[in-house]
C-alpha cells in the first residue's frame, strides 16, 4: 500500500458479503484505492471478480474461492484461505500469509498467487498461464493437467506432482519423490534460472538460491495416440 | 454434501460452555446439510456400574414409563428415565447389550440411538437450528460433542438414517462423503463378526468397522489407521469415544476439513466459518488435516 491514501474499511460483521463484493467490483474507484476487509469470518467468494487496479487487504481467514477470477487487483489475505483461492485469476496478484486449502490458483490464466504457508492438494490444477509461488509444501496432484504457467515450491511436493502435464513448468526446492504420469525432471538452463529468479523476487524471497531447485515438466509422451494402445479402445 | 463438526475440550474449564460453543458450529453448517441433523454429546456420565441409553420412538404419545416398567421387571434391573423431546434417556444397572435388545424387542418402532456411560445421541430430520432447539443442545454441558448436518445421497431422509451412527458403547461416527464398498463390508461384518445392522446406510458400516476393531483391542487411532486400507470411497470422518476424539480423511481428500487447536480445545468443521465464534479462534492453530493421516486426542490414542 502506498502511503497517505485513504483506507476504506469494510466490516463483514456489519455489511453483507454481497454489498462488500458489489462495492469492490463497482466502477468509480480511483486506481490504487485501498480497502481493508475485516471480520471475514470464513466467508465464501469474498473479493471475487475484481477488475480494477485496487488493493484489498483481508484481515482473517477466508472461505472458498476468495479472490476468484481476479483481474488487475492486488488482494492480500492475512490468514488462511479455503478451497480455490484465486481460481481462474486473469491478472493481478493474490497473496496469502497463511496456508491455503485445495485447488489454489486452479485454472488461473495469468497473475501471481503467493502462498506464504502450505498449499493442500491440487494446487495449480489445470493452470492456464498464471504463476504460483508456495513458500511451504504443496499437496498431492498439484499441477494436474496444467497447460501453461509456473508453479514454484520452496518446500516439498506431494504425490503425483504434475500428472498429465502439458506445457506448464514446475520448480521444486524440496523433495518431489512421486511424479505423476508424464511428468519428468528436466534440465535447468539459464533461461529457466532467470525466470525462476524473477518469480522469487516478485514473491519477496529472492534470497533463496535458484541452484537449490529442480525443474519438472512434461515428457510429452501422452500427447499422441500410440498404435500399441489400440486394443484399449 | 454434508456438514460435520466436532468439539473436544482438552481441559475442564470450558465444560459448562460445551453446548453454547458447539450449537453455532452445527447451525453454521446448515447450507451443507439441511435435511436432518444429529449430535452426540458426551456429558453427565452415568454412575459406576450403570449404563446410559438414548432411544427414539416416532410416536410422540409413546408410553416410556410402561416400557421402563416392563423391561425393568423382565430383566430385574432398575431403570430411571427422562424425556428429551422425541428421545428418551434411560439409565440402568443392567448390561447394555441385554437392555438394548429388550428395549427394541418391546416395540419394533423403538430405536436405540446410543449406549454407554457418557454418550447421548439426538438426531432428527429438519433444519439443524430446529433440531438443536428441540433437544436443548445449547444448554448442554460436557467434555465433547460431534455433530452432522445431512444432505442425503445414499439412503432415505429419516431419523434413523441421520448421523451420528453408534455401533459400540460410547462410540459415534459422523461422515461426509460416500463409501463404495459398504455392501460387501456390511456382509463381512454381519456374517463373520456377528454385527447387527439397523440401516442400509454406508456410514453405519464405517462405524461398525471401527467399533469391531476397537472391540478386538485396537485403539481408536489404530482402528482408524486400519480403516484407510479397508474402507473405499470418499470420507471425512469424525469419531468420538468416551474420552477420545479423532479425525480421518480419505487418501485423496475428497471432502473438506478444517481443524483448530488451542490449549483448551480441538475443534473440527467442514468449513472454517463454523469455527469463527469459538473463544480464542483468532490465535488458534488452524490447519487442513492431511489426507490419510489419523489425528486423535484422548482415549487410548
């Protein structure tokens, strides 16, 4: 948040979720307007569908789909987020200071999701171009069928990482002992180191050495029909 | 979809507030299960050598005093009893299993909800708020409680099909999900382990599996570890025993779960919003339980 600007406080113990979302989504907001949402009380679909360059800070844990479909806005959740945080994000940034539940950043086309804690299962499932940085661990089936975009994990990755992966990229610093079908470790070249460093910088953890990461991607063996498998159909 | 909640007090300081803390948790999960609701409350332990049975009869005019007198003289045991809306609590110095059989034989419409020393189960069709009010849940004191709000998928919306299910003394289990191998497992448990089932419900099979394991000497924690390999399907379970509380999710974590822990309590809910009014929740450790990991407190865990 830049200094000296007005902060509008939205209290979810006083206002309805619908009213708060309508205000955050509505027109007539100056670029950079800053909103603080208090008492989120685990509400679902909070700060969804934002489409302007505003900043929203949520003080507390949120329910499902917080900051879903985000475009341009920067949303900071000071707490944990439930399922599907920043799902289908188009651009902008979503940052969670705690842990996130399943399917964080699912199908995101763009933007950056930063999770300071751990992410549960299916993080980045069907990712379509967004970037996700998780400072802790990610659960099983993360990046399942991810098509484009990047997942960076500073901790460990759960089982079946990157199963049926397309052209998305995965960088893991800790262990990734159980890769999903068609996901393989790949060579880390200079262009990858640069890209990873840039993402770490954006996520405010640029001091972590890129040399500690391994890169994973698609073996592209599931892309085409194999005549050997004809009997299976 | 269903909603499940559980609250286990680690210290006795909050025991007078169990119902008051627990009731809003149950009601908050109405969106996940508006068909019926049920609770198991662990409170008011029966005196040494006594058992406590909770029973239900669909007829509001059912003569409980006549039942108590008949069973009492048939078995030569003392039976005290008092009503709680459609349910009745019976306390006796008889043996639990013999009493259960005698009560259900007296009138086939009577259903024993729970038996043990501490557990009471209340469940009904209707909105969770109505069910909580009906049984005076908010005023209940005790050590722990487990609750369920149901959106039925596997069997009929009836009082008997509501959760929690109890298949052993002081044991209860609630379930969000659906089991795929319950028919075969039910057959195995009834043929080879002599367990009688009261419903067609998949959750009753899970409860019976856990109580069968515990009857053969496994702890609550171990019984749930066993169930990971023997139960197939989607599940988040919360299990209560006389002095224990446990949570388990299936290996692919199909159904949601949130745990919160402070020095005073452990709380479970399908969604975090059910926990927001608990004292000290702002600073509690709040986390999503890992798939296929048993979390347990108290008991022989």
